[in-house]
C-alpha cells in the first residue's frame, strides 16, 4: 500500500483484490444476520456532523469549498467523519418508510483531519452495522452486535483478538463520586486517550481536572481492572460498589449482555471488561466496546469498536430512535494481514483464465470463446497485444491467472483448445463449441460428478 498524499492510501492491484475479498466476506456475514445495505451521502451539513458536541476538535472536519453552500444546503458542508451520524440524519428523514427495529450495514470511506501515522489515515473505509429502534431498543440488541462482530472477525484469517467492553453509565456513575459534574466529559476524554499518552501526561491531565492526588489515585485504581480477575469477578466487584443509580443501571446492563453472549456461544477468551474503555465520541450513552489484537500485535490499535447511543437523533427529530452499532476498521486490518502473510496477494487480476491469441487473424474467434466462458461464469481475459505465446504465458503467470486457453488455427477450425493449469502444468483438450460443466469441473469451479 502506498500514498502520494499523506494519509490517503492507495492499494496496488493485487492488494485491492485482497481488500475486496475481505469486504465481500464481511458483507456476506452481515447479510447472514439479516442486515440490509445502506448508502448515505459522503457530505453532510457541518451542523449535523457537530450536533452531538464539539467533535470538530477531535476530527478537524474539512469544509467543502462551495460558495453557494449556505443557499443550497442550509449551511456549510463537511466530509463525513464516520457513518453513524449520517445514519441518524437518514433515519430522522426517512423513519416513516422504515420498519423497526431497523438493521443496516454500510461499507464506505470516511475522512478525518488527524495526523496520519501507521494504521491511522485521513481517508479510510469503515464497515458499519447498526440496529435502530423506534422509541425503545432492548439491551439484547447490544449483545447481538457484539456477537456479530466477534463472528465476522472470527471468520477472517486474523491473529488472536479480544473485545474490551464497558458501559458509559458505569464510568460516569463512578466519576460523579470523584469529579465535579461539569468536568466529567473532559475526564472521560482523558481516559479515552490513556493508551495513547505517557503515564506522566495522563496523571498530569487528571490532576488539572480533579485537583487532588487522592482523586487521581482513586480514578486510576478504578480503571485498573486487570487486577480484578475474570469478567465474573469484575461484575461481582461492581455490584459490591453500588455507587449510585446510574452506576447500578450500567452494571445491570453489562451483566445482562454477558449472560446473553454466553447463550449465543461467544467464547469468554474473546471478551474482557475494561473500565478504561470510554470511546471518545460524545453520542455514546451505555454499552461501549472495542476489539484489539492480542499478543505482539496489541499495539496496532483497535480493529473494531462501537456502542449504544440512545439520543443521537435528538437534535434532528422530535422522536427518539435509540441505536447500537459497531464498525470494523478494514483499512487497518487488511494491511496488517498482508504484512503478516495471512492474506494472499499473489493475484493481479480477478480473472481465473487467460485466452491466448496465437493467430491474430482469428481474434474474433478467440473473443467468442471468451464470451462463452463468461456466459457459464468463468472470469476470463483475452490477450489482445501482438506478442509471442511465450510472452503471453509469462503475462498470465505474473498476473496470477490460474489457467490459460491455447489454440492454434487448426484447433480453432476443429472446435477444440488446450486448457492448461499454470500451477500443476496439467493440460486438457476441451471442445470450444459446447462448453459447460466439464470445463467448470476442470477449472475447479464445479465439483466433479460422482457418476
């Protein structure tokens, strides 16, 4: 993967093919759970993007230079920084024509004005799933989304991972016992950045907000769940604390989620409660989660994340549309899989077969043969340059075609051709007039019949 403009990566053809393959697998998994595709505009009104707080400070949203934007769209326009805020606007505008709970997925690029670094880009793809309710949405939906994300990631050939889970009610309920109410949001932002800054910077930032060392120590002690043991033991610890009603509600929701995840068969080693997890966006109201690689890949950053948002549409609609969603950071995952050799990038073409041209006077015949192959579902390319057969075979080998079709003038007139497997070097004589299941079997597209 390369980038001539910092933060705007571009894949080489073989990498893009691998990327698209992963996208296809994710899309199939989403639809297996009944999620429907959705497309939203790449731009939104800046007022919509910033409706849930000063997230412009976090993402540095770029404005589009449209001198008539005020007249045409009712305000400045900005590139979307995620797919959830546009979803809220979409739901608020189209709720009358939707069936709730509404399950949707969207796989599309987003843009953020942050400093580019390894694994973090200014333009990248998100793979989002969301469930939106009308008026209410049961906590079971939170568990479904976490289960789905675990299933999707488990279906990919990726290194071991774990999903960290928390509840914003637990965090804010605890902070109300230590921090002045007007400073809780700022403290949450510091906690969200704790893994990205030094311990000294973290302590200093907290000290400025809470004003007493004992409060800093109290917060750090609460955030250190590693010493609390298993998820069950952490939940038991939470119940014993019982700080206030908000805290207890968060504990109840988190307990229910773990009970459901167990029934759904999600393995315990994929889940871990983390009170450090805050998720910086201001629209989260309950469950929050984030998936990271474990082991020596743990420094790669999150590969998935999401949470519950009950009030996302409050500035866009008089109705309440609570939701829960997650995103998979495919632009971060795919380069890592390529780097670790876990994703094949040996093909420079999606075509399985190359039709070679030995006699250019019969180009039309070769093209007709390719058309027949495509008609039965074989991805086929025709070599139309005036090159030797040796050069054409070299071309096929470099691009990663699995097979080549070879036929000279006599063979074409007799309605036959040679089908060569470039990997095994095996060759088969096929009839070019009536190509069907036999060819598909030789290409490995269809299973050979048992008769």
